[in-house]
């Protein structure tokens, strides 16, 4: 069930959010939010690359609290708002995994 929630929040929920927040350009915004998953390229710096029991938050450089603060600042600029929402949604999804792993 945790994997279903994870992939729903990464792949489907951005589309729903795009539709309701950016109805005029929802398809473009959805694609941009999906492209923010490229932030996971920082997993390539870890050994092993994939560890299902590892919490990504504050482990990978683009998942650090410093990076998350930067993504939050991007919310305040209209040109970067969609990217910021996608990145913060991604971080929230990965953070939820950390919480569910501890349960």
C-alpha cells in the first residue's frame, strides 16, 4: 500500500493539483511537475543507489533541508511557482515515506 501511495503522489496527484490550481494551462503545469522528479538524480550519488529503508530527506543533496528551504522560496515568484510546487510535493511524498517506514 505504501508504494501505491508513493507513486500516486508522484505521478497522479500532480495532475489533479495542476488541473485545480492551473486550469488554463494544466497540461503544461502537469508536465513541469512531472519533470521535477529529475531531482531524484541525486540518488545516483549514493551507495547503494536504491535502498528502500533509507529516508531520502536530508540524505541526498537535493533532498536536504537547505534545498527544501530554497524550493519554498521559489513559491513566491510567479515564474518558478509551478516548479516549486512540484519539488515541494516531491519532498512531502518522500518525507511521508520516511514517516511510514518508521511505523
